[in-house]
């Protein structure tokens, strides 16, 4: 097995180097503390910077790391973007052809699959010198997820994961990818399908992705006979099958989109501002999972980085990547509709941030975040599907009064010795073993207005991963039994999922260490369901889900309030 892995490493490295020399073969192929802080989204991390937006400096594309042991060059040919004058984005005219309609992949008809197959086959046949080619499309994602570009006006790098650029960037990316595919077959109505993994009818890996040009050999095919686990980690055996896993997924979706994500930062991710001091690393709930978990579930387990889908630098080489992200894009709109967030962030840095993409006419286009907030203006819509998870609000695993009595008894009898030792001594604490922490609530008695306007937020802060490892842990409130703890029960507050992810970041080199991240989870509704919304304290349990948590530490747990 070690010999096979070494052979794979060498072949993968060679393939990637060939790509950047002009060969467009695929890269992975087998040929405690508390706080009373109350803030609004626009107040977070106010920075005095020269630049008023995040944007890439196209003249500063660098080699970057796909993995710690793999240096890649995802940059476009030097002559492409630096010598071309970009044009500002213009909304497409849909008056004649109508809106493109994105459909769930499990409901696609034969004619559509034939059409998509033809378009993708043509795209894959284009030379690497053509920015519309599949190889260049895949590389584009790599450049922005490995820190290959510096920011304009700064030596800080751009990474579109782990912050509020995640959803708008991927919408831009899919938008141009979709238009290119349609133009290759002369069809202005062509739309990408979405893998509707939040619907019970589409929780198996799509059949379409197992045929023709959609095939990718770098997948964990042993998973595909099972229902996808939206809260997956690779070290737990399949703990649920069939309807049990479906029910767990539905409860998980309710938590990630509804319960834990009632405010923009909780769903969108932390605010990323220009320059070195604007760094942030705090993904929104859905980016943590199901985004990261589905990537990891699809990627081939025997590959060093679970390429292709399991590693960001190689993920877009899997044709199923685009259906996965089309569903995430759809869920962004679902969340906005459910929470009335049609302008989720009123911050000019976010609204003015922009990126460059080649369109179907080989024209380099500058497109801003503010351009992609209305899918109708972008010329597409999503077919409506049942949101069954809206009615799957989980229930407590044990009656709340019973749970609180058990926890209080354990504390009184000093059975929760971990808790006693940890208070005021959390900085740099290892996440190797389960930890339970008693956290005082700054506002156990809120006014009616505060209850209506504020979201109580559980923050696991100062998370640091020493090395490049995939790390996952789950967070619970007032949990009494760790054995079957999971998203099916109300005690589940959320999950932290960080895929192995190396970013070329100069700020890290100059600061002398890794940047720490935070996990933020809305818990107001959860506390009410656990009959804890008027309690003076809660018990927070962190359960490590990967052995790599031995390489992770955190500094504490606190409660914030977001308006």
C-alpha cells in the first residue's frame, strides 16, 4: 500500500507539472470565559484600510500548495490576464430565451443528459490554452482556494473559503461555467443541475455522475451504495443506514440552515477585509457542513488528500463538483428567503469586492459581489423542490429537566472533573479527548426586544490546527450521553469541519505562526427547546470526531449576542 501511495504521489505531482507546461490531463488520475458583547454584522472587525474591496492582483499569481508535500501552479498563462483589458459585467438579456432553469439531478430527463454530456465532452476537448476548457475551469478554483493570488494593494493573499466570499465567489464561478457549457452547444437555455442531497429522493450519489464524461476515477466508490452522510467523518463506521440516515440528514439540515444560522455571519462566514489585518477564518454553518463533509465523502480515501473532491486544489476536476456547488448556491437563496435576508450584508467592502472570469466569448470580465445577489438578473432560477427538513426540528434525547438534574448531580459529586480543571485554564487546550465546560450566560433574562432582535451565539474560539490535517469535532449543549450523540437530537449545536487546506499566506510567515479560527453557532432556539433559555449557565460538550484532533487546540468557549 505504501508503494502504491508513493506511486500515486509521483504520478499526481507529474500530472500537475505537466498541466502547467500546457498538458491538460487531470491532476489525480490513475492512468471558559463569557462575554456580553452585542454587535451587528457591519460592526464586526471594523478595519481602517486603503482599499475599499477585496480583489486579486492578476500580476502576482504564485505557486501554491495543494498539500504540504505538493507544490502546484494553478496560474493561467502569463500572457492571458495581464495583457487583456477586462470589461465590467453586464447582466444577460433573458427576454428572448427566458431564464435558465436549474433542475435537481435526480429528475433530469434523457434529452437533458445527452445535451450536458455533449457540452462537457466539447469542453474537455478544448486545449489548455483556451480559458473555456475544462482544465482551465478546474485550475481557476485552485488559484482562489490555495492563496495563489495576492490582493490588489496588498501582499495579503486571497482565499475564498472560510469567510463571507465563499457563496458569492462560487456563484460567479458557476455562472460563467454554465454559460460556457451552453454556448458550446448553442443553447442559451442550458442550466447546470443541482445535486439535491438535502432531499431524501436525492441522497444517493447521482447516477449521471457515473457515466461518460462525468466519471472521475478519484472517488470513494464504496460510499455510493449508501445514503450520503451530511455530517460525515472518515473515522466513524457507517452508523446509520437507509431511513435512519435520511432522518439524521434532515435534522442536520434544519440545524445548519435554520437553527444555528439565523444571522448573516453565522451562515455567510466571517468578514474578510483588505490587507494583512483583515484576515479572518470562520466559515458559515453550511460551508462547514454539508459543503466540506460532502467534498470529503466523495473524495477517494486512499489518496493522500482525498483527491479529487476531498482537496480544494483538485476538487473542481471532478465533474460532480459543479452539481454539488449548484445545490449550495440554491441553499443560499433558500436561506435568504427563509430569513428575509435579500441584502444579507450591507457592507461596502463585501459589496464592492470583485473577481475576474472569462465568459463564453473569451472576454475577461470583472464581476462584483453586488452583481450576483439576484439570480433573476443573472438569468437563472432553481426549480422548486420540497424542503422536507423545514419540519424536522430535532427533539431532546432526554427530557430537559432530567438532563439538567443529571448534569447538576454530576457537578455536585465532582464527577465532571474535566470541567473543574478546565475553568480559566483553556488556552491552548488539546481537542484530543471529549471536553465538557460549564459556561455562564451573560443574559439569562432578556427583554422581549432583545429576544426578538438578538441571537445568542456559542463561540468556540482560538481553534488552531498544528499542521495540515482534516479535523472535525461536534458541539453539544446539556448533553448527558455521548454514546449516540449526533444531529438527530436537539442537544447538537453544530460541527467544526476543516479539510486539510494549505494556503500560501505571507501574513502567517511574518506573524510567526498559524492563524486561529472560530466556530460560531446560533443557539437561541436550541436553548428554548432544551428549556435552558432562562438558565444562568449551560454545559457545552466538544466531541472530537477525528483522531487528528490531537493536533488541534482551542482557547475557550464563550457566549456572544448578534443583532
